C-alpha cells in the first residue's frame, strides 16, 4: 500500500511541475483537477478504509477539487476569453528551477521535523511542503487572476495533504470545513476576475490597484 501511495504522491509532484511549466491555462486547470482526484484517494491509501467517513471525504474532495472548482474556472476562462499566460512575472523555465530547488529543500528539511514514527518514512510531508511552495510560486509568478486562483488551489492542496497525517484525529466537520474554505476562496476570486474583466477587458492583476477608484 505504501508503494502505491508513493506513486500517487510522485504524480502529484509531477503535476506541480507541469502546472508551472505550461503557459496554456487550460493545461494548468487540467493538472489541478487531476491533482484533486489523486488527493481524494490519498487518505484511503495512507490510513485504509474509514467506512462512511472515508467515502464521504473521498466524494467531497474529488467532487470539489477534481470537478466543481475546475469547471467554475473553465467557465470563467470562457467568459473572459483568455487561454494563455502571455507575460508571466517569472518565466516557466525559471519557475521550474525554483520549483526544483523548493522540492529539494522540502525533501531535506522534512526529515528534521518532529514526526510520529509511523509518519517519518512517508513521502507525504515533503510532497505537501513542496506542493505548498509550488502553489505559492504559481500565485506570485503569474499575472492573470485565473492563474493565481489555480496557484491558490495548488497551495491549499499542499495544506490538505499535510492534514492527511492527522486524519484520524480530525473530526469530519473540520475536514469538510477545509474543503468548503477552498470553495469560498475560489468564489471570492471569481468575483475579482469578473470585476477586472468588466472594468478593463483583461484579467491581469496589474489593474487591481485601480479597482479602488
């Protein structure tokens, strides 16, 4: 089971690099959606079946992260008529370099954390730290608001992945609350995207400072 879990976590890391390396926003959406589906099965692989609780968490995670939120973002893309990140703040090549450095540091530093014995040898901790870093990098390296929403989702995926370690101690309502926070965050960002596009016929966040006027 641990070997299957490691393969899933490596795929999640690979999707982080893919999202940072492409300029086509639809490609990033697809990567985030697939990452959400993989995150849905991580708790089952890490802790085994939890009955109704585990099934519910799987359905809600895959439904929100893998289906609902990506569909909302694709709808926003169609409305805003945007397909590419034309002039990112940091080029995809440099973003991949920084992602590689961050992932290496995550692997090195995770072994210094005071983890429980059953968690010390798992790839979950470095994968979660790397995903948080890559999500933050995606948020700050791109100009388009939609891409920054996707970066926020990747960052939250890393937080969710770290929370898997505490699954047995976390009540179901807390787990669902984390997922609903993501939905709320994307909803708020959707309003920002709509406002930028309506006022300036573009969704570049360079114009955010002018919205207050």
